């Protein structure tokens, strides 16, 4: 049975399951390719950006040099966050070290959240797509057996064909889930490595700036 025949002979439940699996597969691969491209750039740019910062003579020069390497704005927001707000607000209250801790933490969290975008989708697809495929299989087997019962004659030959066709939905669910789970683990590990590098730079940056004004 080809796909067109499978679609034509399926009922609305079968078609909804097929469309759901197709949508999850397409969205998964879009996220995978987007994140692979993004994380590849960021993983290269973060070490180059931090090296350019430490090789600069002045903070203003460092900001300009970092911008040349930081294509996805992963390190630059940390530098911009150190431009503390003016007095007269609660944000400017307290010791400089505490202010820097707060703004650097917020900036780092915003960057990490951007890098983690899509991870929830990958986890969700990896978790539910096998069950969606299984639903399609169970429904297909139910329809096949119901049709045979109406005819009044159930033989192994009559059962094998429809059941085999229904099992295709389970295979499709696994085909959607496996890339999503693998991508979630691999990309999540890469994000964690980048986060460690950014946390280290943020801590070194705070130590530098607080040491200047002590």
C-alpha cells in the first residue's frame, strides 16, 4: 500500500494521527537544523570573543573588539549589563558587587534561555510521538477487525494485511521520536558547555570590575 492509498482508505482518526506525526517531524527537523547552525557559531565565537576581551588594553576597546567576533550576541550582553543604572532607583541601590551580580546573572540567563530555545519541543516530540503512532496502529487494527467481523469471516490472510499496514503508524512514531531524543541530548550537552564558558567569563568579569573600584 502506498501513501496515497493509505491516506484515501484511512478515516479521520488515521488522517489526524498521520498529520500530527508529519507536523512533529517537520518541526523537529527545523529546530534541529536551526540549533545546529546557531550552536556551531556560538561555540566558535564565545572563546574568540572572550580572548579578544582579555587581549584588549581598555574596557571600551574590549567592547568593540568583542562585537567583531560575537555574531549571535552571546558575550556582548554581559559587557553591556555592566553599565549599571544611574542612582535614584532600587536597581542602583546597594553595593556595586551586588549590582553586578544581579545584572550579570540576568543577562546570562537571557542568553542561555535563547540558546535553549527548541529543547522543550524536542523533548515533547520525543516523549509523545511513539504513543501517537501507537494510537494510529491500535485504531487501524480496530477498524480492520471491525470490517472483517461485519463480513463474518476472519482468517489469518485477511488479518495479516491490515494489521501490517496499521503497524506502519508505530514505525512512523518511532521514526519521529528517535531523531528528537538524540538531538535533545546532543544539543543540550552543547548548550551546557557554552553556559559553563559564559558563567566563567561572567565571574571573571565581575572580579575584574569590582577589583577596579575597591
